[in-house]
C-alpha cells in the first residue's frame, strides 16, 4: 500500500500515524452543524480551533450531501467556499475541498486548495481533467445513487466486493489520466447508499480494501446515522460513538479519519497509539 500521501503543498508519511481530517461546513443545511460556520468569521474561528486541537487536514464543504439534500448552484457553492479558502490558505495546514463540481475543483485548486474530496468519484464530465495535473491530493468515494435518493432502498449482492470493484474502476481512470498513486485515497462512503449492515461490513473490511487496491482508506463515520443506529443516540449525542467509529476504522487500517470532533478524536488516537505501538 502507498504509505506516502501527496496533498498539494504537503506530504504525509502515513506509516507514522493516522491523520485527522476536520470537517468545516460552510453551508446552512448540513446534517450536523449546518449554518454554524457559514459566515467567514465563524469559519475562520472554527478552523483556528481545529488547528489548536491537532487537526491534520481541514475539509471545507459548500454543499450539503446529507440524504435528501438538493444540489446547490455552482455560483452559490463558489460563494460559500472561496472566501474560506482565501482566508485559510496561509495558516500552514492542508485545505481539502468537498465538491463534485469540476468548475469548483478548478477554482479551488487555483486558489490554493491542497486536496479534492469528491463523493462522486470524479465521474462528472471534466472532473478528471480538472484535477489530473499538479499535486493536489484526491479522495475517491463510493456512493450508490445520489444524495437525493441514495438511502431509499440500498441493495447489494456483495457490498464489499461491489465497492472495491467500483473504487478500482475509478482509481484506474485517474491513473490512466496520469495521476500518480501517491495522490490518491479511497473512501468506501459510509452512509452513502448503504444500510447499517452494509456500513458495518465495510468497516470490518477496510484492511481488505487497502490490500486489494494498494491505497490508503479515508473513513468518514462521524455522527452519521449508522452511529445513531448502533448506539440508539440522537444526532447531538453521537460524539462518543463517533470517536469509537474512528478508532474502529483505524484499528482496521484506515489512514485518515474525517471527523467533527477533532480534539476528542486526536486525544483518543494518541491513547490508542500508545497502547498499540511497541516501544
């Protein structure tokens, strides 16, 4: 498996420790913290706090992808994220942009983004062309359906095999366009067109996915409905379950975890690492 991750201006040795990606939603309607960081001032404060808390990568989103969410017009998404990129790019931390629009990818990279996190796996016309050159990191995610319908009736014959096959096809498309493997991470897409059983099967198979594809897994379970289903907790009480999910993902081999609760996850990983690393 690739142990080095090229993320724009930054490079990470993934063999040393798992990375923590902090979620910064510049949206009014994200499922967990919609509206809290839409104003630039609050987004800046949140990013600065995540840096103090030990974040490795800041993931900025301008379009909610919660189940049932509508697509956001291009101009509106740009209006939401571009000021945040300009405001944060000199802080010295990698900036990831959570988008599936090629136009947003291009503008974000020009503005200084270090990574593109695409829930649509760079399937939109022009998406691969938008990211193939340069050195920005790329996250290829699996999703069955679209955010509008993905949770209606998710169905697989073999969820792990089908997700691996999809990710392999999309990674091959990137490599064929000249993208080097060191720029690529894969995401099984927890909660994106999956039942709780599907999510658990994928969580248990992170090691298999990394072995078969030779690429690091980025796992995003934070506060999702699977955490609620497993714990019986409402959204506002899923912090402990989310940290447990991050630790479970890392225990299975995930090299990056995408989280809302940065400080708590960083602390949990420090203790986990101390208990699993030989002195």
